[in-house]
């Protein structure tokens, strides 16, 4: 099966999911954006906000527009190079941080997406997604961002990097040397050079339908 067919199976399950309270208040499940057949990077944000809940697409509000600017400047194509997802697929009321229970109940959709995509790298955009995969929850994004590390998803190791969340950059406008915006430019340029430097495609990964659907 091609990636899109496998992802469609997961998406249709996700769209009828009522496992946690977020299912009661969402307008739309926000499953993904990007072309799964060409994307070599999975970028994981936190959770949908108001505009994402209205449109069903991740990172389309103010933060998403700023992310687009940084991606464009780094020469990373949002539609071709990235498959964008969130740790939870439904909007938490008032944009609060998703709870551990909500993240745990939604995790199987995210790990199925990663399994299927079999990406060259995973980018954790912000602290919430980073903490979902980093054993020590006290990890600080400002300490680990910009460095490659390895994460294990369903028994497979992936190259990974954390970057700042664009909402944080919306509150930090400085372009001084060492500022969060300058560090974001730096991190994306490393990702572009080291992951997207060649044209190699990623094959479809293993997809354990039973594991994803229980
Ligand atoms: N912030 C996120 O983390 N994800 C989105 O989709 C939008 C805003």
C-alpha cells in the first residue's frame, strides 16, 4: 500500500474517535498536512488551536503563518518536504496544554503516522511534542534544540531534532545574534542541509493496523 492509503485508514479511525473529552468539543479532527509521498520529515506540534479546529489543518493560524515564513526562508517546502502533525488531534478548550491522559489516548495515531511515514527525521516543534518522546520530562527545549538525537518509535530509531515553537517566536521579536528567532533560522538551515540535501525518497514504513486501532 502507498502511504496515503495507510494514512487514510488511520485518519478515518481518528475522525470518529471519542476516547477523551476533546472529542466532545472539537469542530474538526486535525490529522495532518503535507504530501506523505514526498515528505521526508515529520514535524510534530502540540495541539490544534482555533483556526486549526475550524479548518481541519495544522499550523494555519498566526503561529503557522510565522512557521511558514521561517520554512520558506530556509528553503523547506511545507507541502513537499514536511508531513505536519500534532501530539493531539483535537483542540483543547481555551488552547490549554493537552493533559497527560489526552496525550496518552491520542498517541497511537501519532505513532502510526510516524510508522507509515518512515521519515528521515522527526522534528519536535515545541516542548509538548518533545516531552512526549523524551523520557526525562524536565527536558528544556532551549538546552536541546538544534542538536540531533535519536528517538525510538515502536521499536525503530529515528534521527530527531527539537526546534522552538512559533508561538514562542511570536512573543520574542528580537533578531539579535543568539535570539530565539536567529536560533530557529540556524536550526532550519541545518535540517535543510542535512536531511533535504539529496532527493532520496523514504519507503513506506511498517504499519501495524491492529496496534494502531486498538
Ligand atoms: N500550534 C500547534 O502546536 N499546532 C498547530 O497545529 C497549531 C498551533
